[in-house]
């Protein structure tokens, strides 16, 4: 390991030295998307952040089992309707058609952002048996009760037995009232804070399974408890997700795991923070929102031009995962300049040669110290903006060596090779960026990205979003890329 690793643990609200349960191995579970609609940019930030965490943990030598679920059962809306079922009815599709469509779209978007796939990606609908078994375990342990075919977790009894409920979210038991999406069943519960772990389905509910209590479906929180336990064990190393999941989802996961096995699910909890736009919370109702496709096409009143996926990703890396990130057109423009500067410096660096192996100068010492700081700051709770800052401290030295302002005699060959390796590894292996600049090494990747961009345009056309479809076409034309629609699909060529 290059440095001791410290993680900001949401459970203790402290930055802690990371100690895995099994030396050299990490089990990590991250809550994945609910696939009833297109993935939004806030989700993308969360999954990009955990991709960098995953990449860095692998880079410093850990063997990792990274599990990220697909929620294809659905959450309940405030009106008591399952989001998967609602989406299926609106689109006049089977729920699994909805789930498959948006799962494919989610995977496409993750490839666009060049994130690594998880090691295991379980679906909630594929683990109904495990969820029913966990419900029964909680009942057997006296922490759940059945009422009219539904099963509820007894939060008051649990809170009296163990001082755990509310610890993760920092809420008092009196404040933990119903955010469980089953408002229509309040009269069945012993206490408003009790939440459903199995729900009896109405006659018109599409997603439904047989159980000992009723024909119904599992509660939203249950799937992650069941699947994380199955693939990572009763207690594992890291559990992650967006800050919006801390309550009620993660808080209720903790309760369920204690209720089933009497143990805490994870030793370290990591939560990514929210995205804002132009200094305000993103909101569809007041138009203060933007989609990934709009960022890539420029088809939004909030931005003046299109930004490539790597520019958007670089922009995300400029803020710590635990900090609020404010999307602005100016911020994206600055990110574009920074990305180009970093890639250009790396391209120049990789071409430099030096056979001087005898000297150790002040320049060698300074470069090695800056490299060490970059790794120290990545090991300090995955601080990507500070690690990036250290790389940018090295850019003037690279340019100075190339321009002759600094003599190649001042740097020995081992330092130069280390600098080359570190720049390459941070850009490609840790940050997961691709070089999409002119003359960069992203030509092979460009083929795949173009296919995905064409898919985005086709989805826009299918949804009769002609503005986004035309904007993608026009933006590509400005880049001298010609699209041709035919019977066999859409092809592209570079003019």
C-alpha cells in the first residue's frame, strides 16, 4: 500500500483509518439505480465517484468485490403506487420491458463516462426468495409483525433494545416518521415510523409474488439488505450511495440487518453529496435541471455549448465526492480548459527521453515530493480535487523541460520515468479519463462513444424529443461529423 487510507465514515461522522475485515480484501456495496426512467446527472456523479474509489482501491493493491444492485421492483410513490408499475402503465409496456430498457440505458451511460462495471450486479427481482427469508428471520427475532398480509418492522421495539436506529442519519426516534412510501397503510402500523418489509399487493398491482403472508412484493429497503448479505456476508467493509439515501433507505437497511442477524451491515459508510445548478437545487418543476444528453448535445438554456462526457467527468472530479457540486456553464468551460491542459501536458511528457541517471537535483526532489503528495491526498478520503491540483503543479515543470526553461540535466531518468508513470496512472487508471483531444489516444474509444451518442439521439427521436435529436446532429456537424440515417440504422463519418 502506498499510504495509509483514511475514509470519512458517515456512521461515526469522523475520518477514520481504514482497516479491512480481511487483510488485502475489500467487500463494497453501492446502491444502484431504480430503472424506471433515464439515469439523471446526479446519479452519474455518484457512480463516477464510486468508480474512482473502486479504481483507487484496486490501484493500491486491494482485491475487491464490488457489488452494485439494479432495483427493478420499484419504490412506492407518495400516492402508494410502485414506480416500476406506474412507468409500465404510462408506456403501455410490461414492467420488465421498462426495467430492461432503462437498465440498458444506464449501462450505456456508464460506458460513456468510462466507468468500470461492478463485479456483481444483482437485480432485486432475482432475489425475491432471499428477501422473503430475511423477512421471516426478522419476524422470528421478534422485530417485525404481520398485519393484513403486510409485514412491518417494529422500530420502537428495536430502538428500545439497541441504540442503533437513527445513528447513521443522526435523527432522533421521534423524528423518524413515515418516509416509507406506504402512506395509505398508516392505520395498520403500530407506530408511524414502522416501515414495510413486505407489502400485500392490490388486485391491480403488476409486480407480485407469493409469500407466507400474502401475494405481494418486498419493501424497497429490503433488497439491499438481502443482496449485500448474500454476496458480501453479514458484515462487510464499505457501503455507499448518494446522500439522499442516508434516510430512510440506509437507516432502514441497518435496522433490517440487525433485525435479521443482530449485526451491522458495513463498517464504513460513504455518501456522495448533491448536485446543484447555478447555485440552486435541481428541480424539474422550475426548469432548473439538465440531463446528461443535454450536456453532451448543448441542447439546454443553461449552457452555451456542448460538453463531451470526459469534460463533464473532469468537472465532477474537481470537487470532493462529499461536497455539493454546482453545475454552471462557466465551471464547465473552465473544466474544458483544465482537461485539455492536463492531456496536452501528458502527451508531451510521454515523448520525453533522458538517459541521465547519475544526478539527483532539487528538481528531482521537488517532483518526487509532489508525486507523494498526490498519493497522500487520494489516500485522504479519495480527495480528487487536491490530487488533481498536485498534477497541475507538475504541468509547468513538464512545459519548462520541453521549452528549455528547465534543463534535462536537472532531472534523472528514474524521476522522469516515475513522472510519466504517475501521470498516466492518475489520468487513465485512477480517474478513468480518456484522451479525446486532437492527437490523443482515444480514437478507438471514439468509435464506441459515437455509437452511444447515436443511441442517445435515437432514444430522443423515439421519445419525439426533436430538439435534442436535432441538437446532437447539428453539434456533430459542427465537429465535421456527418450522420446518415438509413434502413440499416444510423452511420457516421468524419469529414
